[in-house]
C-alpha cells in the first residue's frame, strides 16, 4: 500500500492543484511533498523486514494481459526516495517565488512526480510505458509555458527526441508481448522469453536508443543543453536530478535482464559511446560561460560514466552506478538551487558578469564550494565512493576504457574550479554588489543537500546495502 501511496499522493494533489488559486497550489505542493517524503521513509524502514507488503498486483487490462503491478526492490526504493526528496527541495527553494498560473505550474510538477514514481515502481511493461509518458508530458508543458525566449523551438526539439525514443520502446514492448507464451507484459514473463540471439541484437537498439535519449548518451544528447538552458529552473532541477535516471533505470530493470545476449554483443559499442560522451561533454563544459549550459554538459559527462559502469556488468561497477544515481541527483539539484538563487537575484547566467559573490553572500559561497567539490568526487563527500566503484568496475572490464574515462575527472576539476573562481571569488562589481545572502528557505534546502553529501560521504553503507539486492540479481541473470 505504501508503494501505491507514493504514486497517488502527488497524482491526486496535482489534479486538485489545477483547480486552486492564489497560494493554494503552493501550499498543497509543499504538503504533498512532505507527505511523500514521509511515505518514502516509511517504505524504506519496512523494506528490510516486510518487502512483500510493498508490492501490489491487481487486474488492470486483462484483455491485453496487463496488470497493475508495482513493487520496490533496492533500486526502486532508492530512486523513489530521491524523487520524493528532490521535489521537496525544489518546493522549498521556490517557496518565495510567484508563478503565472500557479495552479497549472504546481499541478504539472506534481503529475510529473507521480509519473516518475510510477516508472521506478512498475513491474509491467505497458504500465511502465504509460508512466514513462506521464512523467515526460508535464515537463514538456512546463518548459513551453514557463521557459525562456527560445522555449518553443527548444521544447519542440525535446518533444521530437523523446517521442521518437518512446515510439521505439513501444515497438519493442509490443514485439516482446507477442513473443510471450502467456501474452503478458509482466517483467517476469519478459525476462524468461526464449528469444534468439538475432532477435535480441535488433531489439537491443530499440530499447537502448530510447534509454540513451533520456539519459542522455552521445550522440543522442543534443536536446539536453538547450532544454536545460530554456526551461524554468525548477523543471530543470527535476530533469537533471531525477528524470535522466529513468534511462539508467531502464537499462538495469529492462534492457540487461530481458536482452542479455543483445547487451553482451553491443556492450563495447555502448561503453565507447558513453566514454565519448564523458570526454566530449567535459571539453564543451570547459569553454562555457553560461552557468546553466555548464551544469548541463557536466551532467552529460556524469551520466556517461554511470552508463559505462552499468555495461561493464561487474559488481563494483553496478554498485557504483546505482549509488551514484542517488548522489548525482542530490548534488546536481544543489547546484541548480544556487543557479536559481543567482538568476533570481541578479538576472544573469553569464559567469563573466559575476565575481566576488563571497564578499556579499558568504553562506552561499560556502554551500557552492562544498556541493561543487562533491560533484567532482572529492574524498569524504558522497560523490567519491560511487566514482571509485565505477572506475574499479570499468578497470576490471577493460583497463583502457577506465584510463580514457578517467580523463573526465581531470576535466571536471578544471571546469568546476574555474566556475567557482569566476562566480564567487575575485572582486565584486556593480552587479554583484547588490547580492544578498540566503533566505531561510534557500538555506534550509542547501543545508539538507550538504548534510546528505557529508553523511553519505562518511558512511555510504546504508545506501550500498539498499542496492545490493539489485546488483546480485543482475549478476546472477
């Protein structure tokens, strides 16, 4: 029942928000996010002792062999917790902001949360696809209605990419359904299909392209920087912190267990594309002056490493990727919170126009330094252990792949430290002289992020224990 509540709370709240006016939608969103976080923590507490109670299977569309099947394994539990936490952080950060048509804005945000949670809990392929679309459609409207000057062209590009990927995945799902002896969409049925190697070889690309677009992985990444730049920052936080994890989740939940021979054949190709993305995105990030685009390319590089580690199919690589899915989500949302604060205070995103913020906003400067260093994997922060495990897994698979991917660490340090220098250090100017330090809500959101960074950096065992069951299941398949 707790799993269903994780979906129902934001879904019902989102529908209600459309009919509210004034401060009503904002208050409802905050109450909904707090209730969802409490439910997620409750599910985590019960995970080790009463896992069966976190699953539900009910008749849904029996004529098609589709059931409403939700459940939580370690990976799903971790990502549901990340989703609940991410939306809470976003709503705390924007508590003092006013949006046109607040009912529509908060309603779409909450519907997207329901769709994301549905994706991470689905064990029926048709249900997975429906929630996949439910998570994407609200974000499309958020970007097109509250985005920047180029939002129409950018959201159209975003729509084309995601529509093509979704269509390819739907074709693959329907084909697998026709091959199942019991004509079922269930995960168990799909993972036991007697597919030939030839079938798996071409089916692999239907699913991989859909997931690669969502992550995104080179060369399917070109929608992301433009979308991040033009989207309203709250939507960008969700896109970058949570929604890109849908692609990584799809690899682990559906592609690798359902098409193991296809994945085995194309593993090297997938890893090479991922590593190209790491180096390419890092080099592009180094020459960016726009804060949003820098963080966007940084995210592409981080996701590329997670994708490569997943395809290494080693225990350490998979554990590192799963752990980093959570840590990256927390860290990148922390960076977006600071970008949102700077953009709202100063109305600029160009780093060349900034500088000296530490003199006027020392608390913001401290938070930016800690979160930025966690994002590049500094020891004793949450980003370190995940990156260490991923590189260890890649080294076990192919030491040359690890060596090339490792260049991303050096490049990440270059563009991150350069960003810190340009934004907060140096002399202030007439623009940054007007900066004020953090408001209570902003300080609370960033404090939560830093607490998670330090706690998981010093003691990552609870999160590793949570995802160990998923790793063991994949390695035994």
